[in-house]
C-alpha cells in the first residue's frame, strides 16, 4: 500500500467518525460531544494505521502505545469533567448566533473541521508507522518518549490538581495558582505541546522529518487559537484575580513565579 492511499483512508476514517458524531450531536442537541472524542479519535487513527502498514515493528508499537495512553486519558478526563453539565458555553453562543442553521453549520465548522485537523496533526504517527523499517530504537526515539512522558505528566497532574481545586466549593470564583499552575497558567496545554513534539521525534527517527508542520500547527492552535488565547479572552471578567495571576505566572512555558509586574509575558 502506498503512503498516499494510507493517508486517504485515514482521512476518510476521520471525517466518517466526525460525521457520525455530528449525527449524535444533532439528536442530543449538544455539540459538546465533540470535545471528549478528540483524544479517542487519534487512538482510532493510530490503530487503523497500525493495521495497514506492511511491517509493524517496535516503533509502530511505541507510537501506538504513546497515542493510546494519551488519547484514552484525555477522553476519559473530559467525559468525567463534562458529565451532567450540558452544552459548553462556546457551542451555546454559536447555536444562539446561528439559530435554525446551527445543525448544518456545526457539521462543517465544528465536526468536519476537527476531523481534518485531527488527520493533519496525526500525520507524524501515520508516517512514522509507515516508514518503520525494523531498525532498533535510537536516541531520537528515546528523546521523543521522554518529551511525551513529560507532556503526559504535565497534562495528567495539571488536570488532577485543577479538578481537586474546583471540587472545593470554597474555591468558587478563585484562581488556581498552586502546583503546576504556579509554573504555567496552562500546564495541560504545555503538556499537549510536549506530547506532540515527542511523537514527532519518534516519527523523525523513522525518517518522517517533513511532518514537522503537524506539531507546529498543534502548537499554534494551543498558543494562539483554541488554547491559551481563547481561554484567556474573557476569563479576567469572570475571575478578577486572574489579572494578578497573569502578572506573576508564565502563560505557557513553565518557569518560576515572578515577584514583580512586567509588561511582557512568556
């Protein structure tokens, strides 16, 4: 099987999954079902790819394990976090703006768009598995696994710390600034960043150097579009203490807490 055919099959799988999920969202009148599926969708693409490659070897299994552990944890956490909370306010605002047209608008702007992004971001996984040639793991694989492990740790610990903080009614309206949240305002997003650059290093070891644009795109989304920028767009209005938090704490990359105000933020 050619690599072109492999990625076309995976594109069909990604868009097919998201179309099915869109139908479920229409029936439930809740577009939030797309969020918990984000991680699981990558697991499906990795599993399909592992079955399509001609020479499954240790690098194929490494990539499959990395994606599966990351994706299952993320989807499981989001399912538990969103359970019983109704539709996310982002989709509620979109639904109110689009009115009766939201059902078909969401297909393209939410579900198929995320399916396409999922396919693009997972190209290092697809290419790394396809190019795996039976060669033993090397330094790049080890560095990639280490970066992935650090990222998974930041995501998992950060989410756990936030969940505990939010479970305490006394913290209503307060800003979480402890633990990893004292090193970066978004340990979960930084963790995601590390996960995908770690995956890329493993793919690079297999020869898929050209897939660097996939983790670069993910990094752009995490920092400038759907991650840090979107979350902090109006959070200071909802949590007044967040302004002081911004002055003291790095936005993305972890670092020691600042003890003075500055006009620049990392």
